[in-house]
C-alpha cells in the first residue's frame, strides 16, 4: 500500500515520486534570491528614496522581521511543549532555549514595544543605550553585535557542510535539532556576507584604495534590514520543518523529531537518491 507524505514523515511538497521533493527544495532554496532581486529592483531601478522608506527604522521590513520571529517563536514553543509531554527533556531543553532566543529577537526588533505603546525610556537606557531605546543589543558595541550576526550567518550557511558524514550519521538525532538544512543557505548567507563586508572587507578596501569600492555606491548601511529579514525567514522555515517532522513522526514516537531517519534506508537508495532536506 502506497503511503502519502504525512504517513512517512516527509513534507508533502518534498515527498519523492513525482519530483515534489526536488521542486520543494528548489523553491525554498531560490526564494531568497527572488527577494534580494526584488529589493535590488526597488533600490536601483525604481526609487532609492522608496527603498530607504521601506528599510527605515520601524519601517515595513523591520516590522515584518519582528512578525516572522514571532511566528518562529510560537512554532518553537509548541515543539518544546510536545517534547516535554513526550518526556524528551534534552530536545525539550534545547528548544526551550531556542524559543527564548527567537522571542528575544522578535522583541528586540521592536524595542520591546516601546514606540508601539509610546513608552518613554528610563534614565538607565537613556544614559547607557547607544540609541536611548529599551533594548539589549544597543548596549553592545557595533563590532560585537555584527560579529554575532557573522557567526550566526556562517553557521547557518555552512554548518551542515563542515560536518563529516560520519559525524552526521553518528549524531543524527542531534543534527536534526541544531543543523540547518542545506536548502536554507541563502537565508543565512546574506547577513554573513553583509556584516563581513561592512566591518572587515570595506576596511581592507580603504587601506588598499583609499576608499571603499562598493560601500555607498552599491552597498548601504540599511541593507542590513533585508539581510536580517531573510535571516528571520530562515529561522522560521527551519522551525516549521522540524515542527512538521515532529508531528508527522510514528504515533508511538510522535514527540521525537529526531526519531525520523536522517537519510533514506539503504535498500531504497536507488529509488530515492536524495535524502530529505540534508
């Protein structure tokens, strides 16, 4: 009897047989490229003033980013609850921390609702916060904050590629929870590339040529907003994929997202050449 995607623990649009899995991976992989192209058309082809309005502080892009982080937080929180109900305390603990991180990112994007509710900054924040706002990230120097984005972007882009097949096989249960799928590459790479250029490559250009070659001509400081939007979408997709795997697992192990095989069974290798979302 042929089983559908839900019964096998695979996403319906990523299931084998009709090329659905490959099409799904392709759509996920190239979607951020289309987003970047759309921003580029607005920036260079339509109106740079319009682009600056879209990516401004508390603008549409920043608010959408906060919303996406909020959705990712809710998915991660629901996964955490299922883990604990199934007595899966290790993954439950990991996802509790992950949920807290997503919630913090969401609230930091909107300064914990300060401007939404018209809250005045306390004296402490006015004195020590770079932007005199109620948030945490502006307590750090720009260098450390950008270094954080570089590390996260690098890990999200290349983490799965740096691990040997032996490690991935031996610790497959853990890999499901902490390693991002390869089709999410372009959700994490832009934020890595932007901050790497902004803080390091541009300085090298100044030392070599006396001025940045790309900065202010093609790259602007507020380009961080589209890159951070894609980062939030990467976290949302990663959480949604793992949440689906969790709910679509075998009934007796429904709480265990990592109980699903990391790769297709060996005897099915010829029939299904590509493992699901490696």
